[in-house]
C-alpha cells in the first residue's frame, strides 16, 4: 500500500469521525455507542484476518503492543465520547490538533526525538495560546463545554502516549494484526464499563445513530486503525501527528454543513492560531536551517 494514500485515508476518516461520534450516541447513550463500535470493529478486524490468513504474532513484544494499543483505544475513545456530549464535533477535531505537542513531549522522553528547539517551543506556545483563546469565552457559552474540552484533551494525551509506546516497542506486527489485537484488548473493557454503569439496551435506535455506529465500527475502527498503524510503522511519531493539522478544518466544515453546528468567527480564529502553532512546531526549525544554508 502507498504510504501517502494511507496517510490521506486516515485524514479523511478522522475528519468524519467526530460528527459520527456525536450521532452514534443518539438514543443509546455514549457508552452504548462506543461499546457497540469497538465490539463491531474487533469482530470485523479478526474476521478479516482469518479471511486473508493474516498472522497475529504472539511473542512478548507483540502482546505488549496489543495491550498498549488497546488501553490507549479504551482510554482515549471513552474520554472523547464523553466529552462529545458537551462540545460541537468540529471542536473535538480542533482539540485533537494538539496531538503533535503531546506526541512531541512523549517522543522526546521515550524515543529520544528532539523537542527543545526554538521552532517547537514557539509552536507549542502559539498552539496553547489558541487553546486559551478558545477556552476564554466560546466554551463557557456551551454550559459544560469546559468539562467536555478537558475530557478531549485527556484523550489527546492518552492517544499520544499509546502511539509513542507502540513506536517504542517496535514489534514486527502487521498493521491489521496490530489493530485487531488492540481492538480485542479494548472491547472487553468497553463491555465491562457499559455493564457496570447501566447495561441498558436502547429500546429504539435512530437510523442515523445505527448508521454512525456501523460506519465507526467498520471504517472508523478497522480501516482507520489499520491505516494509522500502517503509517505509524513507517514514519516518525511526530510526523504522524501532522494528520491533525488538516482534519480540524474539514471537521469544522462538516459539522457546519451536515449538523448545523454554527462555527463562530472566534472559533475559526482560535483554530487558525492552534494550527499555525502546530505548523511552526513541525516545520519552523527545518525552514530556518534551510534559510541559513542558503
């Protein structure tokens, strides 16, 4: 598979995921939505592995990879689904745009990647400034928006930690097996959490919610995670996080067009500041080195 094609596939899937997450919670609640998604994703992924005879390594490093990936899926997706109840879908993607900062910090500690450079520090500060601009007034108008945003930021940290942890182990595991193993670890945690909290099946599930669960379970979980782990094995962890530079803009547009989520000028301005900071975080140092070389 072409790495650029897989990279673009992740961008498209992640752009549509936030809105589908909000729709999947209609009628059954967020825990039912995420549990059904992950169980469906695990079954589909394992079935495809059997159909195409894709091996699932069971050595110690491979098993550790599945555990770290699964715990990351469980923690980050649970926090995201809970937070999605209180903030628009586009803002979920904007907040996930801070993944490069969290990934950079963890990659510096665990992978030895460079962190404390002028470009990365300046980009991180600019991104945090945009986040403060977003928190200042916009989230306060959403009632419990601050709590929802905090939950999504927690999901960002958990997602980054899982990705860097998988990269650090460096197990030779096929992308499909990595996704299947992670989903197989995460699904029981979701079902147990759902059972301990309410365990109530929805009496009537809206068509939009059912379609969103099916989309997230098959495309968002199986295809999305397979493509993500495919590129994760071939690119630096901090480069993978560049995906979040594009998805917020697409997600904001989709939320506005398909769900009527009004995007105020302040949200666009804060998003632009955050994404500018992330661009600086990734490219400012390279640009400066190139300029000095010339």
